[in-house]
């Protein structure tokens, strides 16, 4: 079963107790991760408890093809249904997962646990995606980039909670800086709130909107001129263009400016998804210019030349591998305890090194 629009958020906030599994996927990795965390908290009082949640990777399923089926049929020692969380960084076990989903969908009483799969941007031809979309007891939840309207609502809601208002022209200028990735958007909104200063004064906490702090266009221009969004763009563009020295320098500046490695990863994942989508369009006959014009939001005019060069350096298979590597890095950030700064730096080094080698051979 496939859901869309408002039905997705309703499902995540109140998942049906008799469901067998959920697939969360799509180009907006930030939104997908946010929905996954919300869903897990609805399904379990303590989703991090190893007795209630079993975490598996795509490589685990390759190493032991029977593992997922065994976990799905194993009864919980605590009485409630267990959660089987799979981070699908690649689709090599896709056929086996699809076969299991089809089998369990025909006999849902065999589902002793709830399957939650997190994946990247799966194509409509994906075996895993198709199996969830056509099943009755499994649900596919796509996460696409927020629209300008959705982002505007997100901004106003977050600011209102802090007793902050925003001028219409300031909001219009701020939304394009959010890049369409939910996690990155929330990070940038938090930066704006911090920039506006403390709000917990007696005056600003009143019900009268006139006493609330007001975000103006000048405030947005001040933020945009800083190291936030533009700094993330510098890191991403240098990485994918193979400018290793500039990539490292931009990343170090971002860290010194207290930019989170998670924000860098979110920006990189979104850019990879856009490159992958453009490359897919080129595979079916579109020119690079046509492919870039079809992206939403469109490529920023100052980045068109670099974006076009990256399309020449990166083929579709290489971009798929890069997306998988980025998803693996995200998983490592959440589960291994290793420094996120180092994990992100290693990923940037690997991708910029690949692009540099490609550029030197051309």
C-alpha cells in the first residue's frame, strides 16, 4: 500500500497496530529520517532497547539471507511486537526482501514483529518499493522535497513556538535558503531562532503578537551572508567537482563555525539526489541543460556551470554508489559512536578524490 500527502503524516503519528511493515524512502533523506524517528517512538516506548528493536543492515541480510525471515517470526519476550529496523544502504538483498514481504502479506498472522526499512531514493522499478506498494499489510511512505508552501508553514510554526514573527518578504527570501531537505531546513530555522536572540522575556511571552520579536528582510540577508547555507553549498560543490583542497578547507571552516556534520551530510545527500535525477533524465534522451531545468527547485544560476561539469564526471552507477555511501555514513553517525566530524570528512575525501581522478582522466 502506498500513501501520499497528508495521509503519510497521519499514518506516522498513529500507525495501525496490526500492520506488518513500513518502507520509508525518497530523495528527502532528512524528512525520511524525521518520519522514521517519529514512527519508532509511536511503535515502542523505548525504540533503542535491544530487547524490543533489532537493527540490521543490508550487508547483514546478504551475509545471512534467512535472518530477516527468522527475526520477523520470532516472538517477543516482552509480549509486544518487536521492531525489526533495516537500514537499506543498497538493494542487493532487494529480491529476497520482496519475496519475504509477498509471503508475509499473504499470511499476515505470521508477522510476529514489525518491519521498518529505511532506504534512499528508490526507483519505481525497485523490487523492495514495488513489494511494499502492492501489499495490503505493508506500507510504502515516500519522502519528497518540501514545497515552498510546506516550508513556509514549517518556518512560521517553528518561529511562532518561540514567539517570533516573520515579515512576508523575509519569509519569501528565507524559504529558498532551506534547500528542500527537511533536516537541513530545521537546522537553518534553529539558526535563525538563535540569531534572533533570547525570546524568554516577559514581554515576548505575552499573547499579543505585537510584542513578539520580528524577523525582517535585513535579518535574512545577514544570515545568508554568513557561513550557513552558502558554506554548505561550497562544501558540496567542491566535493562533487573534485576540488579536494577547497573541499577540505570549506569543511574545516564550517566546523569552526559550529556547522553540524549532520547538516553537511543532509546537504550532500540532497545534491547527490539532484545529480542522480538529472542523470536519469539524460539516460532517456534529455540534454544536460534540459535535465537541469527539470529539477525542482532549479539549479542556481551561479552553479549551473559546476553542476553541468559534475554531470559529466559522475555517471548514474557512480552516483548510486555515492548515495549508498552517504546512507552508510549516516547510519555510522547514529550507531557506531565514532566522531561524526571524522566520518563526514572521510566521506567528503572519498567522493572528492573520485571526482578529481575522473577530471584528470578527461
